[in-house]
């Protein structure tokens, strides 16, 4: 399910990496992302001509600790269940390092990490009318994924990320959930869609979540200390009214940071 109808969605995710060639090759093999541009220090990758991932080279950057605030995972949303099934066969054939697989009620998801430890989720959404709910909140769950059923849904071989692939959401590590909730609902104006043990989820336009924050590994973490590998920036694409509202709340700035220094670039969507 594409998220472009939401007032705010994820555009691209920027990562700082030590070995840009190795990391770029991994994403091209992993997801079949297209190499869109490269100048040695900066590479962009995407699908259908849309930039989804930006890699920034810094060989001297320290390797970020898994207990710091920053990226938990970047979640790439495929257009259909058959696409995720085709990718699953591809991952198996290539021996890609899958670290987990879950059914979240709203989606089916598979997890892994890139060569520098950045978390990745590959997923597909169920139709919105099938999403479980509890009162006003979306009731996401974490259950075992029926891998056999998913694999049987493949209708063709994997030939790279199909057009319509997007970054569906970005899951972040933070030091405190109350502070995170104040920023993501107040400063960014997103809707709180669900509380979960040690985590909170935020969405726009009724989507289950475009951003999430957790303290599973990072409880009490302080501000990020750069330069370090890992998340450099998340681009938020916002419709004109939503864009202007966020910018006005931030004194006209097009770049804002959460309490841990996680950076967001605000881009106005056409139309």
C-alpha cells in the first residue's frame, strides 16, 4: 500500500557509512535498488526513479553503538504481497542474512541488517479494512510470520525493487518515550497511533505508522555524538498545508531535530 495519500510521508533516508561501496552493493543486491547517482562521497539509490536511500561516505566516522539514539530500522514497503513473496525467494537464494520475520496484523515483515549494522525491514501492508484495532488505536501485534503461506504467494521471480516501492516507515531508538511523544506529536504534528511495550508509533492520514520510537536498547540515551555511522537524516514529504504548519511551528526552519539530535529535512510535496 503506497502512503502517498498521507499528508506527511517518508521521502528518503540518509545514512553515514564507512565503506560506501560495500554498503551500496548490499542494497543493490538486497532490494535491487537502482543506483541513481554517485560522486564517490555520496550515492543515491531508489526505485522507479524515486530516491529512497542516500549514502554519505565518512571512512573516519566512529561506528555507532546499538545503545545510542538513532536508527532502529528503515522499512521498505513493497506494493503487493506477491512482491514480498518474490523477494523472500530471492533472499533465500542469495543467502541474505535474515534476522527475523513477523506478522504485525497490519503487515507482514522480514528483518535483516546491512554490513554496518543498520536495521532493515522489508514488508507489505494488508488492506486498511483488515487492520486490527482496539478502541481508537491501531492494534499492531507481533506474531510469527507464516513463511510458507507467504512464499506460496509468489507469482514471478524477483527482478529488483518494483516501481511503487517506498520507505514506508522509519523506526528510531530514543532515550525517553514521553520526550519523544511530545516532539513527534507536537513539533512534527503526527498522530499517535499506538502505544506498545517500550515503544510508540506515529502516523499521518490514518496510516499505521510513518515513524516509531523505542527505548528497547537505548533507554536513557543522551544526544547523538557525531560524526558517527548510522542515521544522518530522514526526509519528510509533506503536503502544502501540513508542510507549512510544521515549518511555522519551527520558526521557518526546513531542518529540525528531535531531543536526541535525529535530523529531519522537511520537503514540500507538489499539489
